């Protein structure tokens, strides 16, 4: 089916149309500045491209693609040592080591593309599919055959636009939910949040805060991040390697570059005991939404001082005080995020394998690719 749209693929932000940011209003993660961060400090096994959709000469859509070479990873994650993990790693190494993501594999949420409100969404997706095919040919010419292509993460209402012939052989999946904390419009301070908790969860709050009395929290500036870069990276790697599954690891300069480019829109908080950095977390201001980003900590202190829970309370307090409407807490640690008041939002995606026979088994294979998490949803409010 022909579409009224064309596409251009860019490998550098310097090549992007001057009005690119006019379309990056739904999320900061499609803005030129964010794409510049990816250009300067993306994971070693990742190659990013930026896609412009055009109606004649007018830019009407923007999108991000990330190619991941999983062969370059030493480890997919060290936490789980079970048969299912071994099978999953084997599947990735042999059948899916070259992955093309239309979207952002480093974030949770719809950061794949942004379209002009005046265009036909289904025809725009057909054009994006054509751009994906062109990217695959581009990588093939460099000796990198794409095994798996995936489009992520979409809300339920976005899914209908994918109901076109180009996606009929893709497997529609749903992964772990995105945990989102909605801020009550009547809350003006952290105390308002505490007052809304039931006794059990107010006690949890008090217990966590009491445990952390010896910890000093500091807002860190660029020069602080540079000085402590090695420690920061060690703390990040400790958490990353203990995740159930990884498809990338950040480079050491990532937080420095983020701060250099995003300045006050990127918040970096360090947690210290006796002047020693024992943990950190990062936040990104995304319009009226606060996005949580990567963190790191010393596991022994984390357990003893309930550090992660305290970080969550700090994020909530800051976001309330600054008038944000919601906090995107992303995937992982679902139950503890639920215990502070975050709600699960189901997200969807599409995935296909280049081999038709393998692709026909994708519903079964996917169960190995996506680690299953059993958790109990909490409601901490009165």
C-alpha cells in the first residue's frame, strides 16, 4: 500500500532538520538534546539512528531506532542461575543476538516516535515499517543480519494503529508493567502524602526514615559527578549486574554527559555515610512528568538502611514539592514501588524474528525472552 509519506534516516544529530524539536513535545526523550546524549554516550553494544517522516518536504513524524549487538555483552545479568535463564541466554546468543528496537531500550514508556496530530497514524506506521526495512538492509550491508525486530512500549489505546497488514506476522506482547505514581492534586508537601497513608505504610515510612538517619543526601553537580565517576560507575554496575536480565550496560561517562547536556533537567542525588558515596539516584524532568532513571548502591548498606525505599520516598517528596503530576518509576522492583503508591500500567509491543519458522514459534519463545515476575500489588493509602 502506498503512503503519502517518505522517510529519511539520520546517523548524527547534526543532520537532523532544524524543526525536529517541534515534534518532540510529547516526550523529552525524542528531543535533539537527548538524542545528542545517546550519540555521545550510548552503550558500547548499541547503535542509534533517528528517523524523520515527511509529507512532501514537511517533517510530520520523528522516531528513534536502537540496534543492539548482544554478542558484545559479557553477561546478560548474574542474578538468576536457573535452567530457564540458561535457555534464554542460549536463545539470544544463537537466534537473537542482533536486535533492532524501534523505541528506546533504556527507558520505559512510549518514547518510540512522535507524530504530527494532522497525519494518518496507520499510514505513518507503514512508512516507519519501510524505514525499518531500510535499516535492516543497512546493517546487512555491514555484515550484521537483524534477527529480532521489536517496537516498544505502547499503551493499549496506541495498539489499534498497528492493525495493518505490515504487522500481521508480528507477535503482540505485554511485558512487566510500567509503575507510575500519580500525584494527588491536593498534595502540596511530603507531609500531605504521609498523612494519606494507612497506619501500616505510615509505620513503614517512619521505619525507613529512622534507619537512614546516618545517611546524608546531596544534590550533585557536574564537577561532583566527574570527581566521583569511578565510584558512581561501580555502584551502578553492582545494581545492573544483579538485574535478572540486561541487554546493555551504560558507559562510564554516561551520567557526566547527561548532566553536561541536560543541565538542571537532569538531577543526580548522592547518598553518603561519613563522606563516602554509598548510593545514588537520577531523575529527569520531562514536562509535567518526573522520569526516574538509573541508580546504584552498595547492597550491604541498602539492606541495612532501607536505602532504596528511602530513595523512592525522596523522589516522591521532591516531585510533590515541585508540582509534578506523576512519577514514572519504570519496571523492576514492582512490589516495593507498589508499597509506596505506584500503580501498574500495562504496556504493549510487537516482536518478529527474521526466520519465518522461528517467528511462528515466537509466542512460545517469548516466554523465555521476558523474565516472568510474580508479585503482589499493594495499596498503601487509606
